[in-house]
């Protein structure tokens, strides 16, 4: 009986098999269903990540399992239920659609030897399961493309952690490349601007455009996380592209969790303040989210809208995320193509003939 190994058995290798390249589009994640039990499983994984909550484990775990997980899932499940679709979670639906559209776009550009898949950092399909599937299909080079334009240790780095954890269980590790950020990418900014301009052409311009980004604890800025600066740069470039004056837009941060101080100004209080100052018509866009999700469809389009109207505002518009917009798919494709440079992703003339020749040589006793 062979000795045990800490590494999993490799998939069967076929000599002459043409190596393939893949892009793995990674988003944050979502529960499998809008139910308390499903949300509890999701939150247990999400909030146990050291990248997400940096409180020492001895202090945090009793809080997580003693207070948060017994109480929060039911409330969160009701929120998820309010935005759930017949196809499922909006974030998962849009991420799956983006991966297919990206596959199609890259294929049109000639990248025939390329596979595009999507994965969720928390929930399903997991990063590990998708990497397993790609490896079983003969993929030897993988570009990891997080769905986060702005780098943060809480998001981008966590995806890299998941990839590295999977690699630690594998004997024959594929080549990896990682896209860390594209907050100032010209195509991304242009796609955002086109989305907003299209919305304005149909609904008119607001008195104030609010650019709401996901929040993170303020201490992460002092500790060297570049997220805050990259959000501000995205906002500045987007405002310039739209021709907005400095007082025509405001940058805010949403989704605060716990009692610690997070990046400010906070989105909902800012909206209420605008309403009390006499601003009646606002539009809110969330540039840091590339797919609509709970944080955009429930927290902004429902809760923030209600708060703004309660404070005296009369017209609130939420501008949807990039989702499956053609300009965004093209921008994402260009980002991927730059990082894929040098890898064999295009069908090469004679590839099948070369493979057949190699197999014939092997059959005659040649060494692999």
C-alpha cells in the first residue's frame, strides 16, 4: 500500500494534451437561498475570515457564535428575500452571466484556447471547487480576476488567500497570475460614465450625484490599506469623465458593521443631510460593485431611498451596477487580455497535428 500524502491525487494526464489557460472571475459571495439556515452558513464563513474581521480570535469567535450567528441570519434572510429573483441571488446571476459574456468576448478576440469560470469567495461555487474543475480539464495557467475594482485586504487579498490555500493541497500547482486592481482603468471608468450618462438621458440629471462605496474600518487606512485612496481616485476620474464640478458629486461609504469607526462620510446620514439642506433630487451610483447585490438593491435602492424621503427628499434614483453592460464586458476583457499576455490562449496553426505526432511518437516508445 503506497504511503499517504498530504497532497491530493492528480487527475489523469493524457500525453499530447494541449495545455489550456483559464480566467477565474471571483466575487464576494451569497447565500444559496434567502433562508436563515443558508444565511447562517454564509455568514459563518464570511465573518470568520481574518481578512474581514481582524479582532483576535479569542475575542471574536465567542461574539460571532454567541451573538451574531444566533440573531443576525433571520434579519438578513428577510433582506435577501426582498431582492431574490426567480433565477436566484442577483449577485450570483450577474457574476455567472459576466463570466459567460467574458468568455464570448475573449473568444471573438481570438482567445480560443481559453476557459472562463466564476467563483465565490464565500458560498458556492467555491474558489477551491472551481480550481479543482479547471485542473481536471487540463488547465495549467490561471488568471484570477477579482470583481473588486479597488484593492482591499478585506476583499482582494482574501481571494488570494483562498487560491493559496487550495494550492497548498495540490502537488502539481498551475501557474497563477492575479489582477489586484483596476480602479483607474480607462475602460472601467468609461463603462461607468456611459452607464450614468445613459441613465441621465432617460431620467434627467440630479441635483447631486452620490458615489457610494463599500465601507471598511477606518483603522485599515492607517495600517496601509490603499482602498480609501483608490475609491477617491475612481470617483475623481469618473467625475472628470462626466464633466462634474467639485460640488456636483459626493463620495460616501456604506455597509458599516459594528461599533468601530469606519471610513466616512457614511452614505445614509449623508443622504439625509442633503435632504435637510434642500436637495430634493439625488442619484446614487455604487462604482465599487460590478454586480448588483444585497448592498446595492436592498441597502441603497430600498433602505437609503426610504431614509432620504423621510428626511424630506422627493426624488431618489439608484443607478444600477455595470452588470452585463457591453462596455463593461469589453473593459473586463481588455483587463484580462493585458494580464494574459504571453500565455498561449489562441488556437495555434497545426496544434492538433503536433499533438497527433507526439502521440504517435509516444506509441513508438519515445520518452514523454
